[in-house]
């Protein structure tokens, strides 16, 4: 079982202490999140303190287990017997995980936001031997890897799928391990590096396929950046006038790094969850209205994940061994860390795993 939650409201549900608290506390606020202690005060209650501890007090003369003789534990120790993650859905009923017992916890991961680095090739005419003005240059653009991003296969998600911000679909298809797409272009070298790169940028922008796949930038160099996550391409240059290959040193490569908690990743997880829970991409189901929580392609998130065991014979999912609750929190709110990151409010750009 895989569930996705979004904390867009900059607060958690009120702290424990109200014995009449129930999930209805979340009805009015979409994107408000809380943690429910199933056994608190006999009837259950919200909590904001740590779900687990990573240290234990070994000093028998002092009750403070955080500053005096606090020994690190090899495995995290749960502080709640059973809990649920609950999220408000606005006008609809809140959504929640199953009741997760402390003995079912496997791992909690706290990952701070890391921006995506798109694959790019930078052409530098002066890196080795500059072409002479008027030389005809040929570039072979070899597409090694297409995008596998979920959003690129949905028609109405271009604001998230095209990281270049121009709402282009990835224009190619039909790839396999032995099949690469090769697109040839040619252009003239200019009187200087900027003119040469301007000519290259113009050719790419005038090509419908390349412009939908590559965003160009730069001045005296031409930066060719893949628009869609995961796309990898190679550029092979040749000076047709001089009948000589351009040196590979003319082309600098920036590798693709997907990062963590970027809007395109959060939106993909949101829609995957929706497809599973409501069958929205299956025509056997009538379409339902859904609240969208990822609405801005510029929003960044911290990402938390709780993995727990489920009983495939008796619990909510048949034939499954593990359940997963993924929580996206708008970067900078820093409320979940107190519960899921051993008290460290801001996970920064790091990933910390806690095993049980």
C-alpha cells in the first residue's frame, strides 16, 4: 500500500491535550496535516513530539536523557504504541494511513529539498581550435535516453513536465536499448564566438523537434539543456568546410541529477496516487473531482517517507509485505522534522534514514 500526503498549510494539527479531538479537526483545511496517537488519553489524540528516539539515557543520576550521558541507539526506538498520519482534504473527508503499530515500523526517511540539475551540453567554440568565420559546422545530436517521467505521458501536465518552462511535450518516442535518435543540423560559424553560438541557437529554436526537447541559453558559449527529466543526449561536431571533426573538448557535459522534492516529482507522486486510488486513467471509472495540492511548478518540498509492515493475509492490502506513507512538506515550513527527523526541524539538503 502506497499513500501520498501533502502538508501545504504551515502548521500541524493542534498539539495533544484535547480529549475530544477527532479527525474532523481537519475537515475545513485542505493540506493541513497531523499525527494521531491511537492510545493517547484513552481515546486517542494528536501529537507533535518525536515519533521515535535515537538516544537513551544511561546516566542513572540524572533524568535528562538529552544532554547527560545520552547514548546513541543502533536502531530507533518508537515512542508511540500506534499512530496514524492524517491529512485534511478541504470539503471532503480527511485521508489517513492505516493504524501503524510501533512493532510494524521498518524505516523513516527524512529528505530535504535538492533542486533538479538538468542534463546539458555546453558548446565552447574556443575550447580547442576556433572555426573560421563562414565555415559550415555540422552537429549530430544523438538522443541516448528519452524521458521516463510520468508527467510527460499526461496531456495536461506540461507546466510540470517541461522544466524549461515553455510547456513542450517530449517530442520523440520508440526507444529501446539498440535504438537511438540522431538529428543532424548545420549552421555557419560567425565572426566571433557569440555570433557562432547565436547561429547554433537559432537553428535549434527553428527546429520543431529540437526546440521541444532542448532549451538554449548562453552568450559566447551555447548551453543546450534538456527540457525533460532524465533525457540524455550527445553532441558530435564536424567542420564540413575544413573536413575535420571538432574536438570533444569543445563540448562540456552537465549530468542529470533528479534531486528531491521538486514540483515535478511531487506532482507525479500525487497523480500516481490518484490513479491507484480512484482509477482516474481507467475509463471503467467515472471521473471524480479532486483537490490539487501541487499547483505551482516552482514550489519546493521536503520529502518524508514512513515504511511499515502490513499483513498481506489480513490487513488492508492483500499479498503485500510493506506499506509506505510519503509526505511532502512545503520547503521552509519545517514542522515535520520535530516528529519524523529526531527533532531536527529542517532536514536541509540531506537525507537521513532511521531504521527500527
